């Protein structure tokens, strides 16, 4: 069974390399300093999210980052999968599907009410990956975003 | 200008009445005990969300509930509008649009990177309401959810 280990401050550098690989695949560009600034608070225990290393904690083969939130309708904590990344060299072995079994169990045991993920509705492979893992949608809610800029 | 006031523990009962009205309009059923259990942690300062009363704090005409999260790509805190509710008797006066101006300013000043909202893509009136307030979407991400059940 593939281990999931909560990432700690000591994991920052090896985790940042994996996140950089994930971002390169997604076409995102973030400097090493920006990336570490985004990761460090979560590793230090900020309540807004958590990152789990996949596989051996000293030589992880991927990670899953979740962001925690609060839903009035669900009556408590929920979470969104922000990233689920598996190294390209070990894909296709069912590791992602295994994580989508163990992660909900762990979050459920911690009292969370629901786990969400955002998927491009045209990406049928990713949709199938998540629907096989018991994710579903009712009303096809679309996510709109307003970027915020700090006041000048 | 319509006031936005952070709801505190003393506001629980009057806020719960507004949330009940909102849920009735949405066809949601939640008992008074469940509703208060979902609201109380946020009023007591839980870091996962906040609720702002709209209008006079002692006689609010609505509320907006936001859930906080963490985005690696955005490099920090973001928020999702969980509910934005204005009493039916005072709708159509531009109060919601005004709140969609003042709320992002307040969250931006607090260092948040983005504000999101989930909208049914077939609900063109709500889509227009948010796009006028500078919300946009790129890839039409669809939200998939897996409800979590506590272990038996």
C-alpha cells in the first residue's frame, strides 16, 4: 500500500522540486522563491491546507495538496484537492486511484464532510478518473474567480 | 454605503434566521441545531471562514459567508463565496452589486489572492451578476464532490 505522509518543514526542498515538475506540466511558471513561500505555511501547520507526500517520505513519488474550507450547507469542514501529482515515470500503475481511496478515508476520519476537485469538463480522462473514485456533480457548478490585488 | 460587519457569537440567532430563509429559497432543509452548529465555529473565530452581516448589524438585511482556503498556484490565501443572501423585500436595489465591490476590497486588504464563487452555468442572471463584478472563468472548471462519511 502506498504511504501518505503529512509533509513537514523539513520536506520543503524535495517537495518544491515535485511541485515545480507539476507546474511545468501545467504550463505554470512560478519562481523557486514564490513556490517555497506558497508551500512553507502549510508545512508549518497553517490551518488552511495540508500536503501529503506519496510513497517513501524521503524520496516521494508525488504529492497531494488539499485546501480546507467550511461549508454551511454541509455543516462543517470540507476540502478541495488543489493538486494531485504523480511522477511521470511511475504513472499508469494505479497509484493515483489508490490515493483517491486512502485520502478520503483519512479526511473522513478527521471529521471532514466532503472532498471536492475542480476538473475541466472537456477532460474526459480526468473526469473518469474521479468519477470512478466516487466523485460526482449535480448541478455542474462553474467556478468564477476574481483575482484580488493588494491596495496601492 | 451598505455596511459589512463581521458576525460575532452574539449574532448567532439573528444570523441563523437569515440562513434559514436562504436555505428555504434554495430548497435545503437543515434543523435549527444543525444550522447553529455550522455557524457557531465561524462566529467564534475558526480560521476556515467568516460571515459578514449586510446592513445594520442589529437588524441585518442579509449576509455573505466566505470559506477560506489556500492555493499553491496563487501563492496564498483565497476565498470562496459560500452564500450571498439579501432579504427578498430589499432586492433589486443594487445592494448585492455594492457588496461585490466592497467585499473584494476588504479581502484584498487582508492579503487574499482571489475570491471565487460557484455558479450554475445555466443560471445566466447569476452569471451576469458576477461577471459584471469582474469575476471570470478560463477553463470552465467543473466541481466534483465526494461526500465523506465518518468511519463506523
